[in-house]
C-alpha cells in the first residue's frame, strides 16, 4: 500500500488537487465571514498565508486549534512550556474571529496569534515559508491533511494533543485506511482525552507506540477572566435575591430551563435566572421564548439593568461568562439536553460552582464522569429533574458546599497532570533539553 512507504496516496493527491481548484471559492466564503465579523483586511489575508506579524528570532512552537475552547485550553500549557524553555517563542492559530479576540486578550508572553492558512498549496506554503515552526501541536480534531503533511515534510515534529474524534469522523477515516494511515503517520505523538479515542486512532492507522491516553487539556486551562467592576455592579443590582445560572444553552433547551424556572418560582418568587445562550445572535429567539412564558427579562447587550421586576437576565455577550460564574455557585451547563455533546464543565467548576448537566454530554464524557461520580455534578433529563436539582442546592447549603468541594477536587486532580503533558511533549518533539 502506498502509505506504508510514507508516500502520498491517490486519494490524498486528489484532495490536494480539489482543494487547489476550490480555493478561490473557499477564500470568498471565508473572507465574507471575516468581513462580517469586522476583521481587518490585513488579518483576513492571513487565511491566504500572508502573515501580519514578523517571525520572531529563536525557536518557534506552533499550536493550532479549532476555535474558542481549544485555543484557550492551550494557554496554560504555553505558560508552563515558556517557563521551562526560556528562549522559545509561541504561535497560536485558530480559525474563528471569536477565538482570535478572546485569545489575544490573554496571550502569554512571547506568544502571538494568527488565522491559519486555507488547506491549499499557496496558502500553506506561504505560511510555512514565513513562520518556519520548530515544532507543531494540533489540538483536538483539527486535522487538515495538506497542512499536516507539508509541515511534517519540512522536518517539523508534530503532535496531536487532546485528541478527540467523533464516531462519524472515525467511521469516515476507516473507509479510507491507506490515506488515514498516511496522514496519521506524520505525527510523532498522539495524546488523547481517553482510552476510547486512543483505540480509535490505532484502528485508523496511527502507530500504536505513539498513542498515549492523556487527560482533557481543558481541565488545565486557567479560570475564565472576571471583570471585577461588572461583578460589583451586577451583585449590587441582584442584592439578596437567590440566583441560578443556565449557561451555554442551545435551541430546544431554553424551553426546559424556563419550565424548571417556573416551578422554582413557586417556592422562591424572587428567584433570578441568569441565562447565557451559547450563541448570542439567538437573543431575539430566546427573548421571545421568555415572553411566551409570561416571565420578564432584561438584556445585557442592550445595557438593561437587573431590577426587582427582572426575572430572567439574558447575558447575550461574549467574554463575560467568567464574571457570571463568579456570581453564583449553581450552574446548569447546556448543550446537553439535546444531542449536542455538552460543554466544558471545568469552566464553572474552576469558578467554584457545582454543575448540573443533561445526558447528552458525550464530547466531554471523560470529563463529566469523575464529576458526576464524586457528586460535583448531577445529571438531569427533564424540567422537573432540573428544578429538583436546583431546589436542593438552593435550600441545602451543606449539600451545595459538598458538591462545590467535589467539583474543585476533580479540577485539581486534572491540573496535576499538566507537568506530565509538558514532559511528554518536550520529549517527543525534541525539546527536552532546552532551557535546562
């Protein structure tokens, strides 16, 4: 088979040809999205491989991530590596304007952000010619064949970190075993979130001796930022009212949250619900759902304050979730009542919250498992169950404190694995002697 000798397969060559043909259309589509998001023309051209910053002197370690969560998850790792390798410089690439904006507010020293090149000949070559990374780390499921192959062919050691592949993706790659084996052979290390992903990668053709079950990198992320001025103002507006949070909710979930809230109002008439939709652009839809229940609301993006008459505060802004988590230790985490895959429970847990989730958290199964087992999180499947879980923690402070402590213990256990991840990366990517 072609990939056994490290040569590109026919399918890979076809992929390269098709992406080159489709590149102008892909560029128009990507450019339109970036323009809509207010990204400057100079930064838009980063997707074509035209760097907007000079390459720094010294060794450059490149991290490529998909979007917000993956990008933020590598910041603590970069900080730890930078302490060990004092002459290293760092590059983060991510594809969404939201991730770029959030990452740039929290960039560690000696780190810069760029948008990644489109996976086509010209953009990839320009990107690699300019940045010349000394090592590359792809985070989670961002597998761009041409970018990976051409980077490895230049002698750059690559790792796939926090690897997580959907069953659909695994099934698709298994149908193309030669090409899967060829692409995966470009990596020198695979650190997976769990044993299941490790087994899937090996079944897809990854060399078994390079695959290691690791930990969820998102558990090692720094806590979300808190704006103290905003926190003080919102706390003053809430006063002594009880409050709970429903965060990262998706379409089809707010109805359940609002039904649970209606039940809770029977016992706590002054209870405030802080509702954080995952996608702020759904604000009109969410507000219409609230109006249909007869509940009153205030909208964060409109600058509306929380008054005594406000029942639901819709926090429809980006970058403020850490501030909201600091307000309240009871958080329902969405993306889980529907088959969406869930969201990162360590973000509220790091803020000191106990977590409630629906059953559909399969993308974070290995993260939720110890939380649920220890009592730091509880699983619900309906509005009555959600109301019951919130009611317990509102009425029994000792039960809430125990859940908070259990959640924090899980976070601390995961954070202790960070040094092991750094050791493994430095070893496998040939960085182990640097800075020592």
